[in-house]
């Protein structure tokens, strides 16, 4: 069967409580270190085992973080984004964009990828 992979993009607000090892994830991206071509957004590169993000379970590697405590992450240098996370406090609210792969079968009418 022929098919293709499309992506479904969803947004979610995730509230984390800072633990002994911080928020429990690493980031990549920024205007000076683009992780995705033509996109200076901030992305999750790694979820630390037993960290706050791993224990919560919703944040995933590859997610794009849109805001921290309501502050937009657009057009930030990487280090400025890192500093924003470090100074975000004990309870941190993240607005996150998930990109989920969806496999589509070609030939079906009205399949969800069209």
C-alpha cells in the first residue's frame, strides 16, 4: 500500500514544578543556533530521566516551546532562552507545540490527511 506521512500540530499548556535537577530537559534553537531550517524557535532536545518533565510525561523530545510563564520565545538568542528558563521560578507554565506524525493511505476518500 502506498502512503505518506503528514504531521498533526497541536498545542498544549504544561505546568511543571522545578525539581532538584531543574525542569528536567535540555533545549536547542534560537536566532543564533537554528535547530530547524528557517525557524529560530526553541525545541526540546532531551528529556532527563526522572526529571520534572519526564515524571509529568507530556513534554516530548522535538516539541517546540512557544512560551514560558506567558513570555513568548520568538526571536531570542539561545542563551537568552536558557536564562529565561533558569529564572522562571519554581512553578513554570510552558506553552508547547507537539508535532505528531500521521500515516495516510493513498486512495481512500476523505482520509484525515487531506
